[in-house]
C-alpha cells in the first residue's frame, strides 16, 4: 500500500495559526466563533477575493447508501457576492420545491476508481469484486488510498461525524492538497486547498446540499 498518497491528522495551515487546532472549534471553547471566522478567512478569504474558489455540492447518497456510482455533485465558481447569492437562491428553492438538483458530468469516485483499477490490472494486479466494492480495500492498488480518503470525507460530510475538525494531506491529480474538514453547529463542510507552503491555486469548498444555505451564509458574512 502506498501510504504516501494520504495522511489523516496531518499538520496544515491552521497549525500555523492555532496552537491546538483540533480543540479550537469545540463547543465548550468560548472563542470558537472567532476561531471559525479566522479559519475561514485563512482558508477561503484570499481565494474568494482572487476568484480561485469553487463550491462542490454533493448529493445522491441517502439512507446510508454509499455506492461510488450513486454520488453526484455540481460545482460552482464563487467569485463574489453575486455568485454566493445566486447559489443560495438556487439551493434554497430546489430544496423547498423538491426540484431536481443539478448534476455535473464526470464523477468524483466511480470514474477515478475505474481508471485506477484498470491501470492496476494493466500492470499485472488482480482486483476482485470484493476489492472493487469495498472502499476500505481500495488502498491495495495505486491511487486507491487517495480515493478511499475522499470517500471517507464525502461520507462524513453526508452522514455526520463527531470530531469538530480534521486536517488531512492527500495526493490528488492536481498535486498535494490539504483537506480541512469541519463538523460544526454552523455547518458541515470541507475545504480542499494547496499546501500551506505551496504557490496559490484553486480552492474547493465541499459540502452536502443540505448544508448549502448555512455554509454559504458563513461565506457571505466573510465576504
């Protein structure tokens, strides 16, 4: 297994700001709201101002289901107040009226998984059905650990998590990325950003559709 593909509980840019970032957002911390605002400014503020921020909205998994092919998403560029307001209205109306949610072509898990398996098999590996269908076994082939890491992130964002904050380092097609995962009263979301000491690049705000309104409200206040 190639454990260099991903590392959970890795140090990231919030470790440069908070002495103990894993405790900074707990409900019993008096300054938690200030900590959240500082963290959002550090993770998203510059990207929003420089139009490098996009929002990836997840949907499709329900009632405990988590098949790779059933996970859908839609991505928006967030370039300022107009984009934030437009996205807020889109998801508010869609959820209120039960209208179909937008789905982007290409998948977050199913297609990269099929590609990784095909590559492994071309290099002589035998990937059985159980391995294909069991995310915990994806690390047995190259690029599988990174896929498993994102699978867990998506699963926690959709179905919940006890830890208020988690920092991950993961190798992606675009290079090494930090994943900052938040599960708070104010909203549940993840921020995928270049490493803290790397050149500026694209930043993604990832969340389940049910979290679009509260998280966009946080972003609107930040802007």
